[in-house]
C-alpha cells in the first residue's frame, strides 16, 4: 500500500521549500516569478511524489524547479526553444592597475565578503545561464558537485569545469570594483587586525 501522497510530500519536499524559493529568486530575479515557479515545481513534485525513489529530495525538487523555470521561459519566447549559447556575456573591462595584495582573492568567501549583494548579483547576471545555475547551486545553495550534477543533469566534470569558468568570470567582473575600492588591502588589514 502506498503512503499518503500528501504526507510523503510534506515529509520529503516541504522541508526544502525555503531553499527552493531562495534559489528561484536568484534565477528569476523577481519575487512574483519566483513564487510562481516554486508553485509550479511543487505541483509537479506532488503529482509525481509516488514515483520519487531517490534519497535526495532537495536535488529532486530543484531539478523540477529548474525544468519549470526553463519551460516558463520557453513559453514566454513563443517558439519553445532558447539557446543558452545565444545569451550574450559582456566582456569585463581590463584591469589596468592590479592590486598590491592579491591574497584575499585566494579565499573566495573572504573576497566576496568585501562586495555588496547588489555587486555580486550584477556580476552573476553577466555570467551565461548554465554557469550561473551551477554557481548558484554550489556556492549559494551549498550543494556538492555531485548534487549539482544531479539537478542539472550533467556529469560531475561539467560542474567542476563550469565552477572554474564561472568563478574566473566573477573575478574578472568584480576585479575593477575591488581595485577601485582598494578592497584587497582593506581585506588584508582587516584579517591582520583579527589575528
């Protein structure tokens, strides 16, 4: 006898709704769209809860959310197809004056702490969508490479490659801001003061 689908949904999926909504806000950049795509993902998850046999309900839900988001985007474009390669990425302005202290750049968490959320969001918007998804799953949602690969339906090696390229792109986009604000020296001084 199958367990009650509502109880199974509440046990497996409901604990991950806050993460799903936070993730949807990142990918849609709009609160109402985020709520709509999470609602669609929940409906799809509920309809197929009896077929879920895995051990990672969060990855399963985020996979459904990703597909719901892509389906909504395709419907908006009318032709049903969206080429991720067609997304343009502006090239960063070349840094003319490298910072004296690059040690902060070696620790991503330490480096990112020096930027506002808005600066990071603007940099993420410039990254191609498939790389943005990967960065959001791993660096924002805290998934490991294997979980992110499961959500995105790609090999773990692809995730590692996308992370490397995406982090490099973010560094390039944020470097002029860091140089302008002399962020590296400020981070190094702050760390030395805390020792």
